[in-house]
């Protein structure tokens, strides 16, 4: 499907491209920051979390997340086997799929042109390049990021509160242990 779009785009860059759903569609508009669209969660962790563990992990995961590598956050939080964070991890890509498909199929946003943009290309740059240098691809990525942030944030706040309580209890226990020694 990506190659079919490329062939049409190469023959006429202004022609309507036949396919919305391509590899680039998933890699660049749905999996922002890696599977589960975790870049929004990483940004929230790095800049809005109160828990030291969440802040540190967010800052550590920020650089890889910008290049769509999210293993540090997937296994560091962990999202794996976490009933609270698995909800936005699954729901976010589904919501972005619906929004992106609607935007591209109705012509509000340019479809992926078939130009092979590596999946590690950062947000906004990749959307611009994959649509054949059209700003609508960049704008859709920004909208998707904001939507992902809005979906993840309430769940992250709950997880952050739990981590803050754990850190406070650990500090309290450490102080008691120090006094006893």
C-alpha cells in the first residue's frame, strides 16, 4: 500500500493518494514514542510527576522516546502487567487510529506519500516528510500527541500518587531504622 501511494505520488504529487492505511500511518501517527503512544506519558512523567522515581524514569526515557524507542518506559514503569496503565496503553492508539483515519480519508490531512521515512524519525519532522512536505501531517501528529497526553494524564496521576506514597513510606521506614541503629 505504501508503494502504491509512492507510485501515484511520483507520477503526480498533487494527485489523491489511494491508501490511508500504510506502514507509515501506524509508525508515524499512531505509535508516537513507540507502541502504545508512550511519548506523551514520558513527557508528563519528566515534567509533571511529583514522585522522584517517575521523574527520573521520565527524564531517562525522554531521549529514546523522541526517536520512538520506548523500552525504558515499558519495562521501567512498568506498563507490562500494570492494570492501571495498560488501559491508556491500549486505548490511546485506538483513539488515534480513528482520528487519523478520519482526518486522512476525508482529505483534511494529506495521506502518507509512500516516501520511506524511518520509524525513528522524531515527531513533527516525520509527519511533515511522510506526507510529501505538507504541514497537515505535522499538525495531525501534534493533535495526536495532545490527545495521547489527555488520555494518559489521569492514569499517570493515579500512578504517581501511589509512587509518592511508597516513597514517603520508604523515607519514614528509613528514618525509623536509622534511629533504632
